[in-house]
C-alpha cells in the first residue's frame, strides 16, 4: 500500500514479492500481485488482496494484527471504489498515488484498542477528491 501510494515501482515490486509469500499461508492468491510489472497492473491486483485481507481481519479480530483501519476511495477503478488497510487513520491512496494521494475516507476502525480515535490527516482528507493535472 505504501509503495503504491508513493508511486514507487521498485518498492512495490519488492513489497509484492514479500507479501505474496505470506499470502499463500493465509489462503489468499497473491500471484497476480506478484506477477504484475507496472504500477497500474499492480494496483488492480492489489484490490482483491486488500478485500481478502479486510475480510480476514474482520473475521479473526483485530486483536490478532494490532491497530488497523479500513480506508475507502470512491473514485478508484472508474468510480467502482476500492478499500485498503492502513495501520494509521491516514489517507495515503495506493490506487492513485500522487495523482490523488489523499482521496479517501476511513470507513472502519478495526483496532483492538476501543479507545483509538480516528483522526484525519490534513484539513479534511476524507473529503478530498482533487485531481492533479
């Protein structure tokens, strides 16, 4: 997520390689994520992995993974929208990177600590959907 948000092709490839190795043990297919060679394809392959991980964290409980938030970008994939997990309640959009880095909203706090408070980064990052041209 972080490498995709940073538009870093090499870091994304390295992270996908490491993540794919762990995904198999979780019963999640990371083949497409690992095999994709450009950022656009990697972002598309990241979505089903993210969905599977969101579902898994909800099923097993956040107390098994630590503090985690579900973030949603309504504009991803031609307005179909897409989710990802974040260790902090901050918006760093892996589906758009620098093009729309803060597009998204924290939609769920899956943190094991019920006292965790969702804080927005920036002025109102949950409402930002600006395109950079």
